[in-house]
C-alpha cells in the first residue's frame, strides 16, 4: 500500500492518520410505541447469541410469544422512563461519544452505535469505510464479557469488516470489569450516596441463562458454590466471575465489609434457570431480615436505562416495600461523569 515511500515519509503519513473509535451499546426502541418496541424485541431476541436455542424454536418463541405478549407491557415501561431527551440509553451513549471525542482530540474520530436498532453498526462502519485510519478501536460498553453482549457486537463487526477491500488494524476491548478508572468512577458515585447509611448494599448485575455460562466453561467448575470467590486463569473469561470481581473491587474501594453486601443478578426471561442469586429474591430476603434501607449498584451498565431506572428504581423499591422495607435506592450509572470519560480515554490510549 505504501510501496515506494521513504521510511521517514511513511512515518509522517502514519502519524497524520486518525484512529477511529466505535462505542457500542445494546440498543433501544426508536420510540416507546408498541410497534417500535416489538420491532426492537424481535431484532434483539432473534440474535442466536442472545437466545441460544435452535433457529426454528427461537423464531416461534420470539415472533409468536415474546414480542406479541411483552411488546405492550414493555412499551408502557419505556414510556415511564422516556424524557425530553428521548431514550436515556441513547442519550447517554451519545453524550459519552461526544465527550470522549472532545477529550481525545482531533487525532481520533469517535462514533457510537447500537447493536440493535439505531444508529446501527452497519451505518456507522460505513462512515469509517471510506476513510483510511491508522487503527479501529471497538469498545462495547459492557464492563463484563458475555457472548450475548460483547461477543455479539464483535461477531457483527467482524462479519461486516470481513467484506471490506481494505481491512484496517482492529483492536477489540473485550471487557473492563476491573479497570481502575471504571472502578474508581463507580466508587465515587457510590460514595456520594453515603452507603454507610444503608442497612445493606446490593450489587445487581444483568443475568444470563446458566447454559450460557456452562457452554463457555473450560474448567468444569462453573456454577459451583465457590466458583466465583476468586478470579483465576481458569475462570477469567466468565461473566459471573468477572461480575463478582467488579463488586469486590468497588466494595474494597468503599470499605464495605463482606457481610454488608450481596452480589445478585436481575432481568430473567423465561423458565430456564439463570445465574443466581436472583436480585428480586435477595430483595425479599433482606426485607424478611428486617432491613429498611437498601442501596443498589448496577455495575453491568454504563448508562442508566430501563433495567436500572425502572427495574431497580421502581419495581424493586415496590417489592421491598411490599415485604416491609422502606426504600431501595439506585446508585446512578456512569452516564456523563467526567471520570468515566477519562477512564474510556485511558482504555483507548
């Protein structure tokens, strides 16, 4: 490509080339209308990495059961969190891209995309395709690696770029569950909530079916009683183990003793077993123990969304009160926090 260039001129040319950065989040409906929510659910849940069952079974389940039944219910929930900026997830992801662009400067070109719906990965990569870049850096905004999230993003991007005539140098940032800047930012936000004033702390992560954990298990030790107590070379790629490590790091930073916090998993779908303990079960158990105030971190998310604003902030609060508790308080996500922007900047550089 650079045949005939003097080494010095080549070095100057490579210095002038920009680095492209793509932030990718999960996705959100175009609007909280039932039709748009159903469209989003179909695209999301038809991904074989998300519902990993035979294709025909997945098609029938999504198109004839989940989308028709959950569509209207989910639309009501989305309406409850929609605001003047539209979807919180879309808004905050866009702001993160803007702020990161400003922080990185002119040598970088930052864009963001959604794995499902708009802006699509295809449309954003098409912007990159017509330019020469020194490197393309992909940052899926999921702190802990899972096949259904980061794996799906990476597969989608590779399938698109593999058809390009010129394939740039690519770097995937697969996870950042223990990145110092990520831990520091969540800890600072949590500290501002005065965790010492709560009876118990929950670290609630998005759940996964147990079968997705065992399919990626090369140690034959996953989902045992002690499998996630430590992060080792044997479980380093495990979503559940990475989640536990994130919680331990934040708890250590905030000096929260082990007996005062619980790690749990939310957002189950279907009847198959998901990774445990379940967040809603823990909420009820804490109320039964006499707790009145719970503080909940959601460190699987980098932007507030339906799962944080409504599921934790509203549903879990109501559930806790029904069982005798007084308040469930959500620790806000990273959103536009300047420390989070600096953390992303350090990952990229």
